[in-house]
C-alpha cells in the first residue's frame, strides 16, 4: 500500500493549496518542501516585495505630506528596518501556512524530492526525498541546486503525485552576467543597503517593481527594456503611460534597447547597451529581471518519463494531468501563467480531480497586477489582441483625474480602459493604471466571467465617492453617454 493517497512536491501557493484541498476531500496527503512553506510567493516574490513597496509608498507619501497640509521634518528611512519589517511579515505568513497544513492533517516532509524510477500506472509512484540543508532565506544565496546526494534519503510512495515546484529567475546569457553585483530579484533581498546607481535589465512586472522601489529610496535607476514600452504584455497604452510616469519621476527608461555586456569598471560596473543609441551605463548593482524558467533541477522528470516542452515546462491538460498517468503538475512549472493565484486555482482543480470531483479553470479570465506607482492591473484581451482575434470593438477610457475620490485621495494619475464588443457591448478586457488598480480589477474579472455588457456596468449603482466608480464611468464613455468627461468628438 502507498504511504499516501497524494504526494505534493513543492509547498508554494499551488502546492500547499492542493494539499489542503485534497486533505479536505478525505485523502491522506504528504507534502515535500525544502524551504519554508509558501514557495516563491511568500518567501521571495509577492509578499516580501509588496511589504517593501509599501514602505517605499509610505516614504513617498510622507515626503509629499505638505500637499495635504501636513508637515514632516527631518524625514529619513532605515533600510535595515524596512527589511526587518518584510522578514516579520514573511515569517508570520509562512508560519500561518505551516499551521494550516498541520490543522488539515497534511504530513510535511522536509527535503528535495526526486523521481528515481519510471512511473508505473499499476503501482504506487515512488520518489526519494533528500534531506535539505539550511535554507538561505533572506541571504540572497543560491537556492536551486539539487540537494547533495550525501544527505539522508527517505523513500516515499503515493498513489498520485502533483509536481508544484514553481519557477526560478531566468539567467542572462551575456558576458559579465556572473560578476559580483549582478543579481536577480532573489538576490535583491540580500542587499543590505540601497544602491546608489542601479541598472534594471527588463521592464516587465518584476523589473518595474524593483526599479520603482529603489527609486523611491533614492537610487539613480535606469531600466533597459528591449520592447518599445514597459510591461510589454499589458495593453500598449498602459505600457506607454508607465514610461511617461517613470520618466516624469526621474527613473530613466531605455526602450527598444538590449544589454550586450556587463564589465567591471574603475568605479563599479559598466553596462553596455545596444540599440538605436548605444551607450555605457555606470552601475553599482545590475538587477536582471528578464523572466523566469521552470524549477525542475534534480527532480528526475526524465527518469519518471514526464515530458517537457522546448522551454522546460511540463505540458498538462485541462485537469492538470501530465502525459504520465497519476502524475499532475500545477503552477509556474506548467508555463500556463506564472502567477501565484493561477497556481492556487490549478492546485484546487488538480486536487479535486485526484479526489474524483469535477473542477475546471478558465485561462481566459486571469487578472494580473504590477505594484508600481502608479499600479497596473488587467484582465482579458488587450485592444490589439481583441482586434487580432477578429472582434469589432469599442475602447473606452476614463481618467482618475475626473474622479472626486481620486482628487481627495491625492493620487489621480492614470486611467481605466474597457475593451468591449461594438455590437453587443460585451466586456472583453479591462486595463487599469492608477491608484488601487490591483483591487479594482476584480470588477473587470467578474464582468468578463459573467459576460457582462457596458450597459450592465453603467446601470449598476456604484458608491460615491469611490475609486470603484471608474468602471461605471468608463462604461458610460463606451456607450457614448459620458457624464463626468466631455463627450467624444464625432468624426
């Protein structure tokens, strides 16, 4: 008999959620984790960065307090205290996850799991768990090497297995990428002080957030992005607006440019940037934020017969099954959408499927958020994607500057944009840049999920004065019936 009904490999936002759901369904569940529970999200991504970004936001607000009639003298920040606050929040949440796993009867096995034989559909799946060494949390050290074989080994068997090992920062294949002072987003947590000169390679969500954070704390920041705008996966107008905002605030942005080399100089690092205007950028720290790759090192996927695609991700079907019976995969390692909330939902679907319950996930309605200042959030189709898909559309925008709440709040930069079908007004996409965008996007996700129309959004009474009114106001613009902005000029 197998030791567990289900073994989950990886305790991140996909893995621990899957383990808890499976236990709730009555299965005996084991979970293998080599660090603290919570995965990248709680330890190295979502939570620690947002904790530090909140400190930067508070510092920014106090620095501009005079605009609110409040005067603060001798303003300063303590970066060590910022990091300490972040560490406390991370510990509280990871301890909370550990408590939830225990409360649900999940057996947590500390170590690095690896498949050691081909998975057989007629017998339990067996993996070895190699005892992990000390986890370098908060030290910025290497985290992803396979566990040494000299450590203690435990054999674990289960009827079904869910692979939830997540992703790691992608490396940059250019000369000098391995020099001291060249770091990934993980390494940024190991910095004990704010760098004076920072070059960020990559202007997607990760790079943009770190650029925003260190700029607020006084760093001279330059962002290099190979596309023609920042956050290139977002609607074009959103990325262009973020470039304008960053530039206005003093963050230098080089778009349509690539880093071709990094070298040691007489005073730090020298970053060679190619493109329309080649140049050399001085830096004390270079932060590489050019994407992520699947975390499968030492997992033994080939031994088990589990296929991967050309990028190393594990293909899965709509129920998160791999090509090997009794083996599922969820989260970043599947390459579907590298977001914590997607991993969590995949975890629920996979666990319910293993337990014999119907479940599904709709990849067409996935909200995403970037916690820069101004914030960015989106769901559904961009304007260009909607047109490419053959939709006859109307694109309607409403500025935060026209909202009374945004003015009183003291943050009125940005807009909300709705992409909708022209004939029926069905909401196809919602894109926001501005205050509380990450909270406001939920209405957009619901609208798409429930197949709502512009009429239905406009006819829904929204509380006043709130930032949430902006969805209703944009819908009115899309209907050609705006109240609080001038009507569109007829052509």
